[in-house]
């Protein structure tokens, strides 16, 4: 099941099948899809934190729920809407990787904007261990986040990628001690939740889009994005706050 709570503007989505290390099955994925739609709609939600209950973030696809006659062309049917919804969400998304994030569990974390991890947690592409290819977005996100050479190496060998390696590779923004990990991850997300939400959304879109653009196109898109950001209340508030020498009170508008 998925647990959904809200803490000061942060929608916390907790994968909660701890006895199966939060392995992913269709019901959980449908719950996640619905919760992401709601988070997108609700104005009071300013950031999303995705985490796991117990000692894992997620061990990936529930391997016990794979029928012998599975149609592998359809295996991603439950994943695609979730990955697309995470990527499309116009609010900061953070994966709080509290324990192992393997296979499609790692893919979920990759589809978030940012990741923080606990000391003792690890990522593992895992697909190769069951003779499969990276899916649920991993083949898209991983090389873009850490580079093609590292992505290939990790996907071939499926090592345990711990905090030090993840930080060095830029895969995570921060590593927090296991004790108090959730509170630290929540504080990280709350900070983003107090930010200029529209500017974040426009930034995310521009950075991803301009990976594929030429310079002239990227510059034109930046100008368009700046026109949209410049029209927000948060931009006006940011300017006022600077001139009045006080912290800004962004409202996400
Ligand atoms: O078919 C498709 O849908 C294609 C898509 C595939 C996407 C994928 O995600 S492929 C990759 C799937 N994930 C894995 O291969 C990881 C499998 N799990 C592990 O390698 C290990 O469990 C871990 C390294 C993650 C953790 O090891 P450890 O020793 O800390 O725990 P454990 O004892 O192995 O696991 C605890 C329980 O969770 C255990 O059940 P039990 O014996 O207590 O009844 C174990 O079977 C269960 N569990 C762990 N991972 C999964 C799982 N049950 C179902 N599915 C799992 N993925």
C-alpha cells in the first residue's frame, strides 16, 4: 500500500510493503499514480517526498508477482504513467532513499528531481541480475544524471552504490545519518516547498529540454521561461525582499 500524508506543504508518499522491502506491484503503482495526480492538483502541496517504510526504499518489481506467461511487451503498463507523472510534476520531487533502492525502485528514485540518501542505504540497478534490461525510465534518466560511461558500468555490473559513490557521481544531493533520516529528508523537502514553485517548474523544464537543444534554441527558450517566471508574484516578492533586506516569503504563485 501507499501511505499519503502532508507536512507543511510537503506531500509525503511512503511505499509501505516493508515485509517485501516495498517491492512494486500493480496496486501500489496505481496508488502512486493517483497520489501524484492529486499532488499536482492541490495548490497547498509545494513539494513531494517519496520514501519507503522499514529498511528499504524499494527492492523493485515484486518478483513473486511475475506470472510465468507474462507478456513482456506490457510489463511497463503500470510503471509508465507513474514515471511520466513524476517527470511532469510542476513541483519539486525528492526521493528520500532510506535503504536499498533496486531495479525499478532505483528507477523511481531517478525519476524524482533530487535524491537524498541515508548512510547505509544503497542503489543497485539489479535488472541484469534477473536477465533484464533497465526499465521504468532508468535507461533515460541514469546516463543523463551520471553520464553514459558510469551508467553502462553500473547497469552491467549492478554494484551496490553506496553514499560515497552516489555523492561523487552527483546521484544524490545529500547523505544523512540513519538516525533521524526521515526528519532530515523532510527538512530538505520543506526548504524546497518554501521556494518559488513556478520558477522551479520552469527551471526543471528548461534544464531537461535544453539537454537536447542547440544554443540558439536554448537561449530563446530561456527567454520564454524568464517571461513566465518574471510574471509571477514570487518574482515580485523576491525583488521586494532583496530591497527590504529580509528573507522572501514565496507563495508558489
Ligand atoms: O518483470 C518485470 O516487471 C520487469 C521489470 C523489472 C523491474 C525490476 O525491478 S527487476 C529487479 C527486481 N529487484 C531485484 O532483483 C532485487 C531483489 N532483491 C534482492 O536482491 C534483495 O532482497 C536485496 C538486495 C534488495 C535485499 O537483500 P536482503 O538480504 O537485505 O533482504 P532479503 O532477505 O533478500 O529480502 C527480505 C524479504 O523481501 C524476502 O522475503 P522473505 O524471505 O523474508 O519472505 C525477499 O524475498 C523479499 N524481497 C526482496 N526483494 C523482493 C522481495 N520480494 C519480492 N520482490 C522483490 N523484488
